[in-house]
């Protein structure tokens, strides 16, 4: 039987002692709520489905985020960025709430707050992804089996369409002319390989196989290693660099990811180009693979490192003329 007792002037405690089950108690503002809760818990014990809510009802989201940072974040590829996200979320009003009290409406309100602050849809979705993962880990690895995942119950912000910025007219020539010699090599290499900024900045000579004509990337954005075949132009560029400076530098291009971003912005301004990011060079490179080669989609996916075929779907229209040639009887590669 449950024991209901008054604590102070405004609280009622329900305590349940049942053989074979841990002592379970909770405090409420009214006697009615305490009795209703006790009936629910005793019914679950009778049916053998009771799961203790004690830890979920005593752990705040802020504390859970800190535990998540210590135990889970170090496993992630972008652990520094995700640790910063933990710090940001810990400062939100929602972080003061106990895990068991966070509902779908609270997550929906959080989304509205972030939108009002001007956060983009992708940034908000990354925040939600961390919260969702935290609730899942708490329910499985941390033993809070009674905990539901409120993030799964809300509508996520819709992501905008991917950028489609291409180099038009003489923009490529203007950009290259505006680049310092060292950065010009980075831009040319990006256009030949479709590699990401981080991948280029981390490329080392011991992962470049000039004779076998590929560069191995042991760590990528997707967390999977891949090998990028080198086009004749990319191979010529690397061979010239190797002959010029040898392997004195550990990284091939000697530029960090942030340095690449800064150099791109300076070159863009000098060339008088508008709304051009370094990542747009990757889009340009993939577009050219569709337009200028007969590689099939799976081969291009292997080169670019896109996670899914859906991500490459927006490039499909670029190959319409080649498909028309196939229908007219032209063979692949002709």
C-alpha cells in the first residue's frame, strides 16, 4: 500500500513499499495528484511492468548534457564543435528542467526561440540531433528506461535547398588570378577532386599515392575513409609541388581549414565575385563530373564522398544530354 503524508504546508509525499521492488516516492503539490500517481505505480508493479523513474526525475538536462559531453562526445569526429554545442545548450532555460519533465511542447518552444534568434534551420536541426541522441543514450546506456524521447514528437525545421552557386563566364579565371600562388594550387586542386575544405587541409604526403594516382582520406566528414582518384590535372599539380618543395611540409598544402576560408574570402573580394564560398568549388567540381565525364552515379559518389544517392539527385539534370545520346544509340565513352 502507498503511504500519503503531508510535508509542510504545500507538499504531499507518496511513498510505495512493495516486496521485490525498490522503495519509490515522489512529492506533489496536492494530495489528489499524489494518490493518482501512487495508483498508477502500484498498477504497474502488479502487472510487472514498472520501471523506476527516480533517476530521470532527479537529473536535470544540464547535468545530463555534461555527462553526455564526458562519455559520448569524445567519440564523435567533430568532438570540439559538439562540445561547444553542449556548452551552448547548457545555458538555455530548458537545461534547468528535469529530464522526465521535458515534453514535446518544450522542444517545440525551444525551436521557436531559436528561430526568433535568427538561427538557421540546419543549426537548429543539429541542436535537436544532440538532444535526441542524449535522450536515447539516457534511456538505454544510463538505465533511465522510463524516459521517452520528446525530440521525436515534434516537427523539425525544413532545410532549405542546397546551394547551387556555379562559376560562370570568366569567374574561374578571375578567381585564380586573384589568388596568391599557394592558395591558387588549393583552388585548382578543389576543382579537380571535389574534396572538402577539411579534407584538403588535412591531406598529407604519406597518404598521397602519386604512382597509383589516388589520395587516401583516412578521416572524412562522414566518419568513413575514402580514396579519391586523381585526374591528370590534379596529378600534375601534386607532382609539381613535390618536385618544388619535396615533403618538408607534413600537410600537402600547408594551410589550415580556417586559413583556406580566409584566403577564399580575400580572393573573392579581390576578384569582385559575389556570394562565392569555398564549398561552392566542391559543387562546381561534382557538376563537372556529371557534365564532362561518363562516370556513373555510383562512381561519382565514390569520388565525392556523398553519404547518400539522394544528395546527388540534384545533379541529375546535368546529364540529360548524355542520356539522350544513349537513347540515340551512342555507347558510353564515345
